[in-house]
């Protein structure tokens, strides 16, 4: 869980620097980073393998 949180914060904060974003202020960029981080966190948690799941 801690790993997912750290990864999502890193991805969310760095994703706001991609060239296709146009932020009009620092607050919008921070808000965008939080929203992207939340989406990434939900994706990481949702795609985790269940403990003890067989891998084929």
C-alpha cells in the first residue's frame, strides 16, 4: 500500500509537467497533480494481484 501511494504521488506530480498541459497558475497544477495521483493510486490498487493468486 505504501509503495502504491509513493508511486502515485511521483507519477501525479511529474505528469503535470507534460507539454500538453496548460496550467494558468500554481494552484491548478497542484490540483491536477492530486487528481492524477488519486487516479493512478486507484489503478495500482485495482490491478494488484491477490495474495496467493496463481500465476500462469
